[in-house]
C-alpha cells in the first residue's frame, strides 16, 4: 500500500472534556467497539482488580481520575485509529495542550445535564488556535438532562460553533430507549450491556409502521417523528465546515450503557480528517513526503516499573518508519538507531515494525530526548506550536529519608522531563524549586516518587508566586545575573528563569531591564 494510502487510513484524535463528563468511560467503550479489548473496565472496580485500560498510574487507579495521556491504537473499518485519552483535571492542562498539537481532530464529551462547562470551554479555545475539527458526544442520556435541542443551542451559544445532529436520543433517563441514526435513517434499540461487554442491537428501518409503536409506545414514537421533522429543517452536516472547525457533528448516547457509541465510531472514522500538514520554523511538512519526520509531544516515565524506563511519544508527520532505521535527532545533531520503537494499547506494548503519518510510536529514552524534539532523516527542522506555561505554584521537596537524596533528584528530574511539573535549579544556593500550574500535580508527584522511585517526600509551600523565562542580549543577561542572582534559576532544559514573590515583583524587574523579554509561555 502506498504512503498516501497508508496516511489516508489514519485517524489521530484526542478526547477532551470537563472532569466527570465520562471521558475515560467513552475511551474504554471506543476500545471495546473497536475490538481492542473484550471487556470494558470500570474506574475503581470493587475487588475485581480491574481499572480502565487507559489509566495505568497508581494514583489514577486509586482516585479514579486521568492525570496522564494514554495512547491507544486499534483498527476499525479499515482505518487505523490512534486515540489519545488526555487528563481531564485542569491542573494537568499543559499536558493536554501539548497533546492537542499532535492530533488532527478532537472528540468533545459533554455531560448532557450540564452542557458546556469551564474546562470544556478552555479546551475548545485551544482547538480553535489550530482550527481543529471537533466531534461532540453528549453523554449520560440515561439520566435526566437538557432537551437535545436545548443542548445544541447551549453549545452554539457558549462555544460559538454550529451544531449538526448525527444521532438523536429516543427518550431520556428511565425512558431512554436508544438512538435514531440520522445518516442511515434507522432506529437502533439497545438491551443493557452485560458486565462491560457489547450489548445486542435491535434495528428498525420503517418509522411509519406499527412496529415503532410496539417497541417504543405511542408517546415516544410520536415524539420521535416530531423531532425528525424538526431535525430535517435544520442545516445539514457540512464536511468542509466541520474540517474548518466551524461546525461540530453531535452524537447522543450513554457511554456507560453502550448507547450510541458504535454509531459515533462508525461515522467518526468516515468524517474525521486523515493526517494534516505540520508547520516548522522554515516550511510546512506534508504527510505524503517520502522522508520521515516527527516530533516529541510527551515523555512518560516508568511505563515499565521493573526497568524504570522512560518513553518518548513521537508523532510521525511524514514518511514511513521501519524498524532499525536511523533517524537524525535535530537538537542533538546526531543520528540514532531506532531498534525497538513501541506501539501502545494502554498497558500492552508491541514492537513497531512499521508506522506511517499520523501514528504515535514510543522511543525508549535514556535521558537524551526532550518534549519538542524533532526527528528526521537528515533535514534540520523544528516543529512549532508545542507550548510550555510558566508555573503559578511553587514547592520545595522535603526528603523524609536522608539516604534517598540521589533518588529524589533523579525522580524529580525525570518527572519534570515528562512535563509532570517543572524543576528549577537556583543560580545561588542548592534548594531545587518545583513549579506547577495546579496543586494536584504535587500530590501526583509525591505519589509517583513513592511508588516508582521508593522515595518518600513532602512538599513545602514557598513564598513565590510568579515565574518568567528570560531572553535577550548576553551582556544584559550577565548584568541581570549579577544584580538578581538570588531570583534566577535554570529549568530542566537550561533556560534562564526569573522566579519572584509576585507578578508585581516580576514587573518591577522587567522595568529595570527593558532590553530583555520576560515570557509567561514559550514554545518548547
């Protein structure tokens, strides 16, 4: 199969939502219907020892939240689906923002009773920066919530994007009977799922006969026919508007009960875009270019806790990867042999023999790979748009076992390299400072230090409140170091950083050095 054909089969997308909208559950059900797993887990399954396949960190399994990005690949309807399950909690927004630079579309999951929530709105703003196509799944129809027309009006008003329904719920709450597939013009009924497995379907093609009343009852049957008349009067789905980020196709269902998930997946692989071009500092890279290129958007430590490994996630943007090929690590300026790249299915990993544009592969990382790095077959490219944000909370790690000092530093360095938080070394003194956007990040790091590095530590709050990366002429930076050395640090990549008690203090220093740039966010 040709490079263009292989690229055309790929669908690489992220799932985004506000916490508790059901994002992890729908991830599991997409894997279930995609044939990647035989039984969907439940978060914090009692005594069964099962957790959702996408939650592999101990803290995720204990708290029932997603705090890391899981990458999962499966084939469906002759497409290769690369699904990225992102953190739902706002404290881990930086990881989510980076993931959104590595996908070609997004699936937005809404709680049907709550509609658009704060976190959803923030993530949609990020999608708009790249005009990322967004598909909407209104979840939890097995509970009472917004009328579907009201839900779509709510989305249009809050997100400034038009809605085109693709399926339609039949009833709601206790009366929820299934969905009407607008594309195929069929009614699809469901029986309850059994222990996480796929449930059987009953399909009805004739909406005018008596069978609809027999299966639904006259009240729901009449309501469905009325809704269909109104739906037919709405603007239809427009593929071009969707791919331009101006329209979102809307699906309704209940991920927990498998209602509407198959219809979502069937249509998603048809309408979602195949891999798109990616911009570099010098040119745009097209997916059909023969030479392989790709960029690192995430690093994950300790996927295999027995070996304390680190995995760098590479999004392939062009060309074909073949096992044991040599790639040029642009930042390092050297060629490296990639012998055992990895394809992921949550905890399961297989050696990658070949991969194509849109695929995500894991590179074993022994410390030389960073987020934002580019790999090519020789061309010196640098992909743009991978962000880092200045932290707002700062802590000092207090080691509870003095004999574990080296392990603490190693753990903090590796966890900061993967983006769990940011580690800063002072120019003066020896106390490392850990910075983060949210307090939960420190809890996760403490948990991972203990479970993965066997280091017990607590984090002490510091009287610091703002950080800025500093860039400018070297002679001015030298004066800054001499006059403000007690406020200056270097991050894990060696970038000079000013950390002060408040934004006011940062602004004061900025006024003293107008020739310098003080940046609240940078591209890695």
